[in-house]
């Protein structure tokens, strides 16, 4: 991998949609809530490859069994010390940039679910590292399962 230094120079919450499912039966205290989750990372390299516009999208699975739906997008801009070798771009997008933005996504998701009347949904980046085996959403995004006590 090329030795390029980079700084996150801008971070913005681009989208936040939280909807309660009126058909959902509230579980008893201590009951486990199951929910499908997806996380997608993408980037465009511009300005001769010295700037990366990065997007991290988090979604919950929708459906009659889901207590709520949540969609969150964070957009970030990274300044790079030089152009990244095209063979290395995937590692920057799905590992390095993703790890820098993920704590903001995780905190926002936890606080949003707590304010929505549910226990905080604490995301672990490890859930998404090899999620292709779990299934996918209708948009083809990797889907993982998560369970947490109510």
C-alpha cells in the first residue's frame, strides 16, 4: 500500500431519517430485539487524486418485524499528501477512511435510537468487516444481523 498521509478536513451529517413502525409490538423488558443492518462506504478521488469525497451510509432493514427504520449518511472530505495508487484506493475507502468516520456514525445511531425510545443501538465495526456472507438488502448492500436487549 502506498504511504500517503491524509487528514479529514470536513465532516457533515448529510442524511438522517428515523421512522417508528406503528405495527411493531413493543417487546417486554429484557426481550431481545433483532434488526438487520447495512453499512456502505464509497469515495470519489478528485483534484488529481489529492482529495477524496467519502460517504458512509448506514441503514436498518425495514419490514413488519422491524421496530423502526433508520438511515444515516455522513459525508467527509479527506486531503491527501499525494495521489493514491488505484490498486490501493479500496483499502483507503473501506478501511482507513471508514474507520475515521465510523465513530461519528456509531455515536449518532446510538443517540438516535435512545431518543427514539429504544435502547441505544451500539454498532461495532467488526460486524461489517465480512458481512457479505449474511445476505444483502434490496439495493445489494451487505446486510448483517444485530440483536440487543430491550
